[in-house]
C-alpha cells in the first residue's frame, strides 16, 4: 500500500510555495509529489531547495521529474534512447510528450484534491463516518486509506466467519472501527497509552481503535488483523474470554494474512517474519520454550513462540482440525472446567488449558515432549528470504519495551543490509544518549533512503542541538517545511 498520509503531508508542506516563480515537479514512485520548489539534477539525485536547506532525492526513488517548462533530462542509457524516439517515462510506461505532460498535470491536480479532502477531515470532529456491511467506520485518515482498510476488513471478516463458523449478532450494532491519523488523536480520543498501535474493546457492542502509522503501514495492517482476531474470538461465545495462550498466538497467526485483489479473498498460513526472527534470536542464545511452560505462563512469548506453535499445528491438516476443535472447545466444549473472572466472563485456567489440549490431541507426557521436539525442529527449519524479519522483530521488541533485544535485532538487520529507513531511525533513537555521533550517522542513512520524511530531520535535530544549536534549529525548521503539522501529528514513544 502506498503511504497515503505521507503523500498528503509531504504535499501540504511543499504546496505552500506553488505560486512562486519556480514550478518544478517531482513525482516519486510511491505516489508522493513535490511541486513549487526550485529543483535541479545532480549526479544520482534531484536536489530540492527549501528555505532552510537542500533535500536530496535519489534517482531510484523518482518516477519522473520536470522543470517549470516541462523540460526533461534523461539520465540512463535506456532513458536517452527512448528520449531520442520522443518518449517520456511515467508509471512504468513510455509516452509521447503531450501525453506525458497531461499525465503529470493530472497527477498533480489529483494530489492537490486529495490534500484538500484530507485536511477537511483531519480532525476527529470532522471525521468520516461510513458503514460497510459488517462494520461502522469512523476515521480521519485520507479517504483512500479508509477504503483500503474497509475492503480488507470485510474480506477478513468473511474468511474467519467461514473458518470458525461464527457470525455477529444482528441484535447488536456493527462493531465500531476507529482509524486515527495521528498518535495524539488516538491517545486523546481512544484512551490508548504507550506505544500501542491499536486495541480492541471486548465489552458492550465492541470497538476497535487503530492508529495509522504513516511510516510503517505494513505493521499497522498486521496489528489491525491481530486485533480483529480478538473480535472473532469473542463471537465464538460472547460470555467467554480466551486465555492469553492460545488467544494471542492465534491473533498473531491471523495477523500475517494478506489480501488478494484478484480473488478479493484473504490468504492465511503466511510466515510472521518478525516473530520468526524473534524466536530464532531466542534459539541462538539457548532459550528453548517448552509447550508446558508456554501454556501455563501468560507471557510475551505467546506472541512469538506461541505464534510459531500455532503455525506448526496448522501446517498439518489433521493437527489443524484438532487445534480448531480445541480452540472452540475451550469456550463451548463439554468437560472443560471454566471459572469466572473480571467482568464476570468465563475463563479457563492454564492448568486446565494444558489438560484439555493434551486430551484433544490424545497426548501423554511423552507424547507432549515428542510434539515439542518436532515443533522445535520445524521452527529451526523455517527461513525468511530478506532482512524484513529482523526489521519487523526489532519494531515489535521496541513496541513492547524490550530495548536490549531491539538493539541487537536492529544491529543484525543493519549488518544484513537492511534498506528500511525506519530501521536506521529506530536504531538512532536507541543509541543517541550514549553515542550521538552514531545516532546522527544512522539518521543520515534513513534520510538518504527516504529524504522526505520530516520526522528523521526533527529527531536528528534534537541530538544535533546539543553540540551545534544553530544546526539543530535549522533542521527543525526544515522538518516543519516538509511537514507543517509535524509537531502536532507525530508523537512517538521515547526510547531513550
């Protein structure tokens, strides 16, 4: 998904000078654009002149660049050859000059319209309010983002209703889905705190609140699917609250779902690269979790090792069926000892969860150990194909306050060749207290990878000001040129 909110805020920051003498236009491959600034080509980059400094955008990030008279300067041999034929690049196609100009003008006009629309609905009092088939939506994110999530949440709902044979009560209103464009709005309106991106209110008519992280849209989507799983778990029996394991583990399992635009369906059983990286990191240090301890202790490992165990069980059709029987049986099955806990909801103690699990799978103590050995071997054999898993694992560790683990994972991701600017940004925030020089180098790397993200300049400015006050203040001003709403809309958890 393109980062639509980033598109909007970058455009807002640059469009203020649209009536100036310069009218250069820069379109990025991810949909963002900059216009109304003086720009020029230099080797490997386009330089954008702001009042408080120059921003350099790498050629590989650029879709097309045109000056005020739509002059085009081909850079590569392919571009030069096409240009000699009278062709210009746009969205992966080569167009005649007249069609190329029209495409650029139309794209800029559409972006400006998106900006105006987004600004009009950017405050919670002016939020969008819409209904889809199974949800009631309230959101301040741009319209395209709202539509993106509406489509996927309906497909998700249909998939899990079919898998788990559940459906919502028509006596209740559709569950509220609240999407916030800023962390401040999310915390102020929903009551969330800390580094959470979302939470599910499991009482009453139910309510799901989500902060749209414009710098990590993939994580936002995974967290949304995780929380939606808790809603589906409630629909099994609305008077029952699922124990931490398997509740959180299966929520992570469904957090990895992906939407297929062709079939309009959700795919399950995908790897949680981040969780797998966390489990592998534990294995490297000799921290092997037993099934018994996993079930008996409510712990963070339910999101990591717990996910891997659910993934392991679901890879075998026979075990997958037994696990489904077990999961539903905890809430509704006969012969399960349930107690009452907070909010007078039914619940099952860990010892009973373990007993019932072994009963459903027909396991004695030796059988449980054999399954455990098979699970560990299975997980050791799983592999990710990129640094993505380390990036995600580090983000999750930070989100949950595991600073030492996060630092180690970030270092592994960087050493493995991560190209994720967020990885360098997160690492810089962790180390700036003890190593400000190292922190600045990592922010510079993040800026090179994604130079239009105001947050990177803003955070680097805090460190720079301690040794060079004037330079720090310049960077703060530059950040606000890129995003005038930065100091209001972007509030992160402080890592240091």
